[in-house]
C-alpha cells in the first residue's frame, strides 16, 4: 500500500517562496471526493508535517455549457463529500465565484495550496490564473488517472493500440491502494461563509443556473450512489461484461461515467474492486481496457491536443476523406432543432436521443451509432461535429470532459483507421441500423425509449 505520492503525479505551478501560514489549502475541483484522492492526501500529509490543519475549498463557478442537470448532480455529490470530509476532521468551504477569485481569497493565510489536476483547456487556464495570484507555493496532484498522463507518453497517441503497451508496462506500479492519512489537526471549525449544500436544487435556483435541462430522472450524484451502481455491476453484470457490454438492451455497462466525470469516485478504486472479485478474467480485462486504456487515451488526447474540441484537430486522413465527399448527396438532412427533438426518420437514432435527454446517459454502443448518423445526415461534416458536441455537452452527465470530447471525435475518425470508402463518410468508419439488428434486439431498445408503437416502423 502506497504511503507517499508518486513523483509523477506532482506538478508545481509557481515559484512562490515558502512562507509561514495558518493552514494548508486543498483546492478541490476535478476530484470531488474524500477517498482515493491523492491531492487531498498530499495536502493532509503536508499539513501534518507542519503541525497545521488542512482545509478544502471549492469554487462554484460557471462551467462552459453546464446546466441544471450537471450542477444538481455535482452539488448532490459535494454535499456528501462535505459530510465525508467532516468525518475525517476536514472542513470544506464552498463559495460561489470563479476559481481565480475564490481560491486566492481562501489562500490568504495558507502556507501551501494543493490542487487537483484537470485536462481540459478551461481547467488548465483556471490553474494558471490561480498560480499567478498566489503568494505561496502551489502544486497540483494528478488524481483522475491511474497511470499519470505524462508518465505514459510525451505526445498525443495515435490510437489505443499505441498507448496500450505504454500503460501496461507501468500499470503494476500504479494499480495499488494508497493509505489516506488522518488529519492531525481538525479543520471543520475553520470553515466560514460556506454555501449550504443541504438543498442542491435551491442552490441552483439562488445562483440562477441555466434551467433548460432538468435533472436526470434516474441518476443522483455522490459516492453512495456510485457505490450502489458499482456493487450492482460487480455482483450481476461483470461476469458477462465481455459479451453484454455492447448490448444496450441488456445494458451490461457499469454506469460509472457520470461519477468519474465529476470525480465522485476514483478509477483506481473501481479497478481495484473489479480485480479483487472472483470473475472471469476475460470479463475483468475487457472492463479494465475501457476503464484504463480507453479512458486514459482520452486524457492523453485532451492533454496534448489544445484543440481537442475542434473539427480541425481530427486526423488529416479523416478530414481529407470527408472533404472529398463533402458534396455527396445526403438522403436526409436535419437542422439542430430536429436533432434535439429526436425527430429524424430513424427510430433507432430517436430512441438513443430520448435515452440521453431523459436520463443524462446513453449506452456506449448507441452513442457511436448516434454520432455516425449525425455525420451522415448533416449538410457538412463541420456542422455535424458541432451538432454532436453541442447535444452531448448539453444532455450527457459525462459530457464536457475528455471522454465526451474524444467520444464525439472518434465518430469522425479520431483514434481510428481508414475503412472501406462510402458516400458521405469516405473512409471514416460507417455504421447502420442493420448492424444494430444483427448485434442485439434493437426493437426492444426502441420500445423502451419511444414506446411499443415504434415497432411498426421497422
């Protein structure tokens, strides 16, 4: 069991000289949890070594494209995290405002600020701005990967096949539990002027959060809910994961992506629990491939590609082939309001859109089909890319993160290879409804989300 933070996780962000202070501040942003949190553990260890308290701070700010659905889920998780931190003797102060304003204010009497690491452009900008405004040392700790992104590679990887061996060579070094230190000096009483989190919906109203998308009708935030989903997956679905993961009717997936998105549960925690159970090794390996290799491929892409959310950063071969077929005749074309309403001619696509709008998630296999059809039925590939990102970011609880951005870009050729040339797609991978019918009972999926009357459309 690890007792120290691996050096590859530590990233100093300023050169401020050491100073005397009254506490260590942990700026919580990406890792919104009290357990399996290396950044929090580092802050507590540093505080204990100095005989000081460690206190956590959170800036409740406007995140690009986030709405009521996202904020309520996040606040439900923060409410539980605050309680779990208090059980460890650690206070969490939540204030409304931008990080570059809130964090320096919370750090006025800090001797050190420890942050967690974010991979997106906005997260990196926040940390850079905070670093400029702090008068004390500031270090971030990578919390949401198992193998630190910079330890894997120094460039954007081409595909899963190129990053996989680099991850597996180091996995044993990082795939191990870490011991969380107890706080030597409690800090709950230090928290002043913190937003009350007992009513997440009320906080959203008070802060005038965009109310255009209601909360999910079946998912709530927090580690308790995440553990409930994970325990259910391990007990009832893990054994058949290799066969069932691509079937949206059986829905053999873990359901962890919204909780990973908000850092409410650690991928390391999940991996260790999956490895510890008596299950077929092929199922464990198939799941860990998605959790570690595919997920960390997305982190790699966003870390090394500044324009990860832009059409222009797709692979050259994909842009070239789509350009070649730009003027191909489209059998159907739809505008954004039709896409959003799920009003296409295709009940399979409409059902996938309905699942996402209602619940805040879409089965992974259907999300691939969903993105491919947006490409096929849009006037231009650029318009299709923008539509897919806009819908994904608006409705998915796990949108607006590396997996969301990369998942959309995959539909347009990222991390893939050229396939057989077709109209509209060129050599970008193609999917159609007949493929869905061959793989699973697509009619049952459509009936689940649109109603049994839609069966007559097949």
